[in-house]
């Protein structure tokens, strides 16, 4: 059975050879009539090394670095937060700042990934980590997952 073919199987090599002979026997004018009128398309030459058919994305490393510098400035600023962030409204503002820091890190990470800047991408991931650590230092003692101390009390509001 390995050498014999059933009635359902086709000899594709013979079929393709038959089609090739029909195309070769047909004139180009007749093929154009069968295909119908084709709109004139202006073809642009692609730069060397670019994929033909995919979109060509421009890399903007300076834009990615600019977003990262904004996040780094906020990250350094959050380390030197001038107000007491133990409880009350200053804690709320601090947590908003930390949230903006983590969101800025995500924003920078997306841009650095898209625009192929690996060193900047690592720094953006560190910004996200910094935001999570700073938020965790304040939130975890208040929710009971970490031991409270004088700098990080277990209460949200000041008494």
C-alpha cells in the first residue's frame, strides 16, 4: 500500500506541470484580459535591510530617553520627599507620587522596549521597582503584612 495511490490522492506534480504548460501557452495579453484591469500602483523602493510587506517603524531612542529622564527625576525626588509620609494627607500625597513614579516607569519601559534601547529599558524597570518598594514600605505595615515601627506606623490617619 505504501507504493500504490488511492483514488482520493492526486498527483500534484502532474497537476502543477499541466497548469504550467497552460500558462506558458497563453499570451501575456490574454492573461491581462482574464485578470481584468489593474490599477496603476507606484512602487517605492525599500531601504536595504527592511522587510518587504511589513511596516517600517522608526526608532526614536532620544524620545525614549527623554521619558526615562522624566521618570528618573521623579524617582530621585521621591527619595528626598520633604514632608512626613507616616499618616494623614501627606501620606496620601506621597502614595499618589509613588503611583505616578511607577506609572512613569511603565510608560518609559514601553517606549524603551518599542524603540530598542536596552540600557534605558533596564533603568525603566528599576523605576517601576523603586515605585513598588516605596509604596510597599508605607502600605504593608498598615495592612498587617509587615511589622510597624516608628517610621511606618500601622495607622492610616494621624491621631
